[in-house]
C-alpha cells in the first residue's frame, strides 16, 4: 500500500475514533447499579419510603406507576412532570389537563428526594427516583411476583410545558389505532400497549374520564357495572366540578394482577381505551392470554416497564441533577 494511502487510512481511523469519543461524551447508557459506588443505599432508601407509603395507602403505589408513564411519554423520562410553575415557566406539564388534577404523588417524590439528599447530597436524579419508585410499587402491589431491575443514570430535564402532554398522552376516549400510534412514536408497540394497560387494575379514576362516552352514550359496558357507576358518578361530572373518583378494578382494587384482562373480557372496565383492546384480533388474543395464563402478564409487564423507563432518557452531560425535584437547579 502506498504511503499516501496508508496516511489517508490513518486519518480516517483517527476521525472515526474522535467521533465515537464525542458521542460517548454526550451521554452514557443507563446501567443497572449506577449508584452502587456513588450512593450504594439509594435504591434501598426509595424502597423503604415506598413500602411505608403503600402500607398507609395502596393508591400511592398506583400513583407512582402512572407518574412514570406520564413523565416518560412527554420529553422522555426526565422528571419534567415534577416541575412547579415559575415566572419563567408559568404552565408546566403538571398543570396540563391529562395531569391536573388527576396525577398525584408529588409529595411522595419530595419525601424520597429529601431522604436521598440526606444520604447522598446532589447525587440521585429525580428521574431515577420516579423509575425506582414505580418499580418498587409494582413489586409491592404484586406481592413480589413482579420483580425486576431498573437501569439508572437518568438526568433531570429543564423544560416543561403544559402543551406537551396533550400531544403525547392519548386520552381515555381513544380508539385502538390512536393508542397504538401514541406508543409507536415512543418506540413501543401494540404488545407494550396491552401489557402496560394492565396497570389499570389498580388506582382510582375521576368520573369525568369515562362518564360522557361510557355512561351517557351507547357503549359495551356491563349493565351491572354501569348501574353501580351511575350511583357513584353525577351525569355532569367534569374536571374541576363535581367529579368524584371510583376504583378502576372493583374485584382486586389494591392488587397489581391480571384481573384487569378478565375485566376487559367481561366488559367491566371504565375507559373506552380499555374496551378498545378487544377491537382487533391481535390485541384481543393478547388480552385472552394475559387473562388466562398464570405468570404470562407479569413476565411481560417487567420487560415493558423497563422499556418504557428508557424512553428518550437524558444521560451523561445532558440535563442536571435537581436538588429539589420541583425546581430547575441554576448555578
């Protein structure tokens, strides 16, 4: 090989190496045990707070699982949903209709962050706290049958706007096509949709989320459930008005289990988006498998949660580690 050609090859290799180094500096991948050296007690602290919170109210666990979903689908898993209004950002995500007033658990995140700041100041991101809390809630509410590791190393975002959830969080009135599209755009698929919908077996819903299209209009909802819900919910239920809450699963309301899929098959689910899972042969088959095969749903739920918790994460020198999860940290 001629000397000039060798020299050219060396230059190309050097440029490629520099490019790889540059990419590596912008962000490192998430990893299991990210805090083992810098804050070895981090995950134990989160689990301890979650166990106490769920023992007081199982709804605290449901809130954390829902918070992970609402955070990750908007701006990625970066804790942008936790930011409070400021003069610079008067309308953050938490004030958007999909989050306000139904999304809860902000004070629980505050409590976890406070404990971690005592143990390891300025070390654990709020985004990782949400992921750990949702993981621990899943395990506790499923009596340990759901058990998985969550890679960590997320950084906290600095942007939050109430218009963004409206773009990415499909409402409970959505049909199957819209639901699948909302997942595909985030790198998830139809199976992830069906599996993660199983979290609707816990928690409560405001009546306004289902009354208009499930009780005040023709629907396939079971007649017995409809009668029960009409006793609980006013016909004019609306956000900010007379809008009580009801359990999403009246059979095992505090257990994260496969009962949800049995409810879908018996038409005893609250939302149009739940009933929509039966409107295609593919997703209906998934519902049947999840309902009838022991352990089938739990195994897939573990994988889907990890997948969701990796959506558009910020790592490396992206974002920041907030000292207060509600406020962007400014030097």
